[in-house]
């Protein structure tokens, strides 16, 4: 079963973030029991508290930043209240199914990938929220945990992105396979990539032209050095996939083998730009 989740974008003012860093914690909702970590590390947790206040004011949701879905950290006083509320709100049989699904030593001891916030209204109405800001993105354990929660706890999981007011942002669309407990970005934020792709293409187009002119002026016509220099600038045959977004060591090795000498960096950048623009790995 496939489930789509689109990011919810919340807008904040830079002045709010600056005030938070200076120690103004008035953003924290009144129902939150503030632990010492909030005052000891004043630069952290702005995003979570901003989202928590938004859900409280817009939908009367209350909840916890510090909670546990399993037996991890049993002696933690910071997780005690949230752990108790999870056990009270969520049916025990659903929590048991989630525990069985996440039955790895790391998940049992430390947790792994749980969303930032656990929210509830009353018994039987609850959800989870993952908060991202700036260049943060969902990691594989987080995507897996979200799919596991939706599958076993049968509730919504929101992905919230915090955007500064003066910036623009296109929300991502995530897709989760609840049968295999996997997730991925179905619609990446291409708006952030397009300027980089175009700038990369323009730079290397100018670089190649300048290098050709330099090779013609430096080496005599017909010399081996001139032929080697011009040959290295020619882009070799395209591969069908690229390491820059597939992340496969096999493709990296093949790519470098077919990009000899001075043309290696140029080829990698050109391939990277093409993959960012097509996002299908088919090449040309």
C-alpha cells in the first residue's frame, strides 16, 4: 500500500529565531514542561517548539517533544511523561505491533528515526510530526520509522518544513510503501536545484571554450600534446546512471574509468547537472 505525504510549510520571521537564540522562550506553549536542555542549549529546538505552538493554536493539539515509543532509555526522567501519555493514548496492541516491527537491538535501546513531536487531542486521536528547517532532510531511518508508524499505529504523520518569510520554498511530496516500510521523495524540490544546474552548465561551457583556446595557443598544430589536451576535454559516452544521486560505488568506478585525465572533473560535473535536471537516471 502506497501513501503520499506532502510537506506542510510553516513561515517564521527571522526576528523570532533571533529572539529564541537570545534566550526568549515565550514561543513555548504553556502546557510544555520545559527541561533544562532548553535553557542550557538556547540555539536548539526552535523548530520543534514553533511547530508545537502552531498545532496548538490552529487545531488545539497538545503533545510532547520528549517521548518514547519503546523501552529505550527506561530511566530517563525527560521521557517519563511522554512515555506514559503514549501508553495511555495509543492502544496497547498497536504499540506491540510497532515494537515487533522495530525489533532490532539499536531500536530497542536507542530508538531510531522517531518523529520530533507526538500530538494528541483525546483518547484515540493522535498524530506525529517530523520538523525540518533550512537544509535538513529526512534520513533513511526516519523514512522507515514513519512508514512503520503509519502501518501499525494507523495514524497520520505530518512532515513540516519551516521557511523563513523572505525565502521561497516548494514543498516536497513523499511516498511511503507501508508493506515494505520504506519511503522516498516522490517529487523533489527541483526549484532549489535548477539554479545550481544552470550555473554548473554555464561554468563548464565557458571553461571548455577557454581551455580549447589555450590549447590551440600553447601547443603547435598537430602535436601530441595538443591532441591529448583537446581529447581530454571531449565528454566521453554517457552512462545510463550517475553516482551523484544514485549513490552506487559501481557506477562511480565505471564513471571514473571512462573519464580519463583532465576531463574527469568536467565529465562528473556535466553528468551531475544532467542528472539533477532529469532525475530519471536515463541519460542522453
